């Protein structure tokens, strides 16, 4: 009886890891995609950029496995972190361009920062 309980608990944990990896992969693909017909190409670009096998991204999107390798899980989470950092750098660059244009834009950015900080 005890062994069966441990096996069930292990299956739930594996499913949670698969769900987390699939959610991260789908968010990256959605961000990388350039339109409705570009999903497979977006998966290929992510695969080549981060070294994640294309088949892993495809399986997580279309036919979720019951389990995921620890190396694949770690690679997907590392890729997700690096994609988030890349987006943050792009936003910081856009903010610097807006601030450099004129003082009114800088004042609006400071007001937006205040409102975002007040929401926490």
C-alpha cells in the first residue's frame, strides 16, 4: 500500500514538472512567433538559439509527455530566463530612447514608474 502511494505522488510531481516546462515553452514560442503560421519556425529559432531539441518543444506543445528529463527541464527554464532578460534589455533600451527624445516623455515615464511602484 505504501509503495503505491509513493508511486502516485511521484507521478503527480512529474506531471507538475511537465506542466511547468510546457507553460514556459509555450510562452517563449508565443513571444518568438511572428504570426499565426510561424509557430514551427519560432520553435526552430528557439531550438537553435538555446540548444533545446526541436522535438522537445514540439512535444510539449502538441503531445505532452508523461515525464520530462531533468536536463530538458533545466534547459527550458534557463532559456525562459534568458528570454526574459533579453526582453528586459529591449525595454530598457526603448525607455532610454524615449527619455532622450524630450522632457515630457521622461516625465510620463517617471509617472508610470511611480504608479507601478505604488501598486506593489
